[in-house]
């Protein structure tokens, strides 16, 4: 087997099926097929395994050093994870598709289907809560940044920071 064939077999684009007796099955395969088997059984295993792999690939998205599992609504890094709401998943997907900062009005329109004239703090509230979850679990203050052009995962922006106000009151910006 040449290097190109080996790379293809070991890559994410292929499925690995162990064929043989039950005692010979190994864990590093996508599926096991016990012999003897009919062509119909072989075809069904190949189709099902391929569909599972495609579904899994579409449901997991790498964001920076994180993994977003859209099905489980989890954002994970190493062995830590946070549970996300449906809207938080939508926000992250939107930020992923747009490398440039997105304005509050554009986010309102695309995620919530609100008019840009709507007077609401929905976007700021959701991003604030998502940032708090990420900072609390992963200590990452620059996951979602913002500047005069809007919110982004990719650019430098204003990081969430505490400011101290007179009379010992504290609030987060």
C-alpha cells in the first residue's frame, strides 16, 4: 500500500469496517461486519456508517481551540465543556460564517428576525451571558470580541472587563 492510499484510509473521508469473526473485531473501526454476509448487509453497513460519519462531521465544528457540538449544544475544550442554548449555538454559527464584525442590527435580523428599528437589548444580553459562561469555565476573555463595527470571533476588540464605580458598586461591561 502506498502513502497516498494509506493517507486516504486513515483520513476522515473514509470509513473503516472490520470484516471477520466477532472475536477479531477491533475498536478502531467505524463498524464491524461479521462474515458470512450478503451484499445487501454489506451495502446497508456501508451506507449507514457513511451517513453516521457525515452527520457527525456536520454536527461538530472547530472554533479556535474549541469544539462546538451542535447536536448536544456543547462547547468544549480539552475535558471541559459548557452547555449552550439554541440561540447561543446560532450566534456562534453566525460568527463563524462571517469573518468580519457583525453589527447588533444584523445579528438581530439574522438570529431573531427582528427589525433593525426594534429597541431591544437582546443581542447584548445573549452575548453577555455567553461570554460569562466562557470566561467562567475556560477563562477566555477574548472569545467574542467587539469594536465599533460589531461582534466577532476573529478580530481584536474590547474584552470584557470589570470596572469599579464610585460608592463601591461594581458592574461588568
